[in-house]
């Protein structure tokens, strides 16, 4: 049985990226080959990733740019970084918004976040088991007037980390700067404390002298 997976190769930016279908009997072996390519930095030796995969017996087929599909792998050729995506949960970046979507019992559980990683909308997209996640994503983006053609898949764990940080900042109390009255009150207390200490010292000195 052959496995068909989606691979995105990013060059300088998303405009120059290419997407491919890669077909191979072993899904694990595909990941091992991509990891090996990444570790050995074959890009610097002039060997293109798709050529390397063909040498290893992996079939590759270019995908149309207007065919929105979720990726299983993304290779950043400029920085030599390989990212593995998981189909059970997906994160997308689009027009200063973020979408996180994952499988659930009734279909797909989704949440939209703004540019500051704060939740602005969410819910359940009800669907049968045979409905692909791409269908749900297209509907949700179009329903929110976001062009799905410009959606960029990102690491879901990194998005959730940013969301956790944003929620943590919101929960922390904001420290207010001291007012003029509070400063005067604090200084007055310090002066009174110094005066009392001085009086006690003088009293003790007199007691010792009398003895």
C-alpha cells in the first residue's frame, strides 16, 4: 500500500514555495529520508530535495497553486528546517488572523485568534467522518471573509504556545505607578520611624549616664 503525503518546499518566501505530493509505500521511511536530507544539509551541496527523493525511489508530483491542501511536511530550504505537521490538529495563519482546528467527536473543533493571539471566535464544525478537514477549513475561512488561497500552514504547537503566553499576560495584574500622595505618605512614615529610633537612642543614653 502506497502512502500519499503533501510536502511544501519554502525558498525565500511563500510566493516562491512549491507543493508536491510524495508517494511511497512507507510513511516512516519518507520522514526518515526528509530528516536525513535536513540533517546532512544537502541543499548547500546543490542537491534539490525533490531530486534526492527521486533517487531514493520516492515519486513526486507538483500540486497546483490554487489547490488548497494541508501539508504533512514543510521544508524551509533557506534555513534548512524541516517541520512535520499532524493531521489531527492544524494551525493556519491568514490576514493577521490565526485558525486552530482539530478533530472531535462531532466533526472539527475550531478557534480563531487575532494578531495578539487572543480568542475571537470558535465552535464546532459538525461533519461526518468522511468529510476532510480541508472542506471545514475552506468553509470557516470563507464564512469569516478570509481568502483561503492565502492561508499558510504553521506549527500548531508554536501557535498554542503563543496563545498560552497571551492569556498569561492578560491574567497578570497591571502594576500602577505610585501617586504623589502615596510617595509623600511613604516618606512621612520613614521620617517618623527615624525620629522614633533617635528618641529611643537618646533615652537609653540618658539611662546609662544616670547609672
